[in-house]
C-alpha cells in the first residue's frame, strides 16, 4: 500500500522506488488514502492509523504488517502456519507485563469486513491521545493471540540499557546479547531521541551507541557486544538503503 498522491510515472524518488518494487521484487502496489488523525498532532505517530487498513485487505487470508522503522533478521514465514486468530501481536514488554499492553509494531491478522468496520468505528471515537496501538489494545487486549516478544518484537534500545529484567522476565540465564540476537527475527528501531535510521546521521549514531562493559580491571578488558550489535543494526540499514534504494542517510 502506498499514498495515492504518489505517481508511478514521474521522476521522483518515490516513483522510482515504487517501480523498482513492482518490477524487480514483484510487489503488488495498492494506492490508499493515508489515514490521518483529525487533531493537529505533529507527532511521529499522527498517521499511524494507516496501518489499520490492513484489516480491509480481504483478498488475502492472512496479512503480516511490519512497521517501516524495523528490520527483518530472519524469515517469519512460520507465522502464516499458526492456528487461526483474528489478530496475533506481541506484548509491549518494555512497558512491563502487569498491564498486558499489546505492541502494534508487528500484526498478524485475518482481514475481515466486520473487523475492519469495528476498527474504523474505534478510530472515529478515539480520543486526542489515542493512536493505533491504543485502538488495538481497546479492541483486542483480551482476545489477541500473543506472539513471543523475544522473537517478534526486539527493540534496538534494549542493547543500550543496563536493566533487562522486562525483556528477560523470569529467565535465570541473564543477559546474553549474542543469544538475544540469535533468537530475534524482527527488530524495531527505538532509540529516542535518536531519529529513525533513515534520518540518523552516522555521527549521531556514534554519539548514541551503547557503552562497553568492563570485564576485568586488571587486564582492562571490555565486553562490547551490545555496542557491536547495536551499531551493526544501523550500519546494515544504511548499507541496504544504499544498495537497494540508492539512497544515502
């Protein structure tokens, strides 16, 4: 889906990339009207209702929606083979599990005219501070199938923090960044106030990178795995953006 205001025929960057997606990657292009909040909210999420149009893609049995500020680390084809559910989502683990808050960064759903109508009615009645994640929690908090966050909703910011209790839950093995990356299939760029990866300049990324942890004060050795993985995510994004889209950051 792409904004209907974009042309496929002109010389703009948007048109070039849409044609490339269609011709080289066999992407099916569908023009849509961007769903904007009625308020004058300038926030990053002001147009986030657009993702809810996925509920109306009824020509498909299942739709997997991935936020654009994320990166796929491994194939997730297995999600299309799990048992039927109107919607499957991970928990927003960084908020803690007491509130059972669902994360809308990855959505596996079964398109339905009935569910689409429910969602659209909820957006019409939404408050000024209600975004897509709030809408989906109000509708599906008690009925959504829960996907494991360790596989399907790792935040890049997790590698910058020192307290990993919310991510680990009751895991007694402790924090192992290599194992965390190995388990993850989908990672969301979330390092506020650092901009999203297509806007973050290399110098800003370098200033925001995680610190290394001292291993031995005697040998002056450090564990820099968190830093290497985090920097690697941004470096890989820049490389693929250049190789595939021919765009610099």
